């Protein structure tokens, strides 16, 4: 396996050192962080948002629902053009 040497600012090294578990190499740590980042980039399941709105937010739900409805049903991607054949 090929290895590369990286230069890191001391602050970055210290933060990584605190994140690393005892049985984990720095390579393993970086790979774990990359995997976690890729998971987040793929999007969160909708179930993770359950209960996110508080009682105080409930007044805003009508506005949120209206915006979602408009974006979902009136987007250009869903428009049906009857004049195209």
C-alpha cells in the first residue's frame, strides 16, 4: 500500500488527535470522517426530522405546507404541455 505524508497545521492535528480513538490510526480516522461526510451528503432519512417542529413552530406549518405544495405540484418539471406532440 502506498503512503503519503501530509503536513497539517498544529490546530488541525490537535483536533484530529482528540477525535481519534486509542485503537484507531490516523488513516482509519480520516477514512471514518470521510465515510461520515459521504453519508450526510447522501441526505438524511425523512424520519430523522420527526418532532423537529416545536409548539412555537406550529403557527408556521401552514406557510411551510403551502410552499411545499406549490413547489411540488407547480414546478416546471411537472408541467404538462398539451401543445407538444
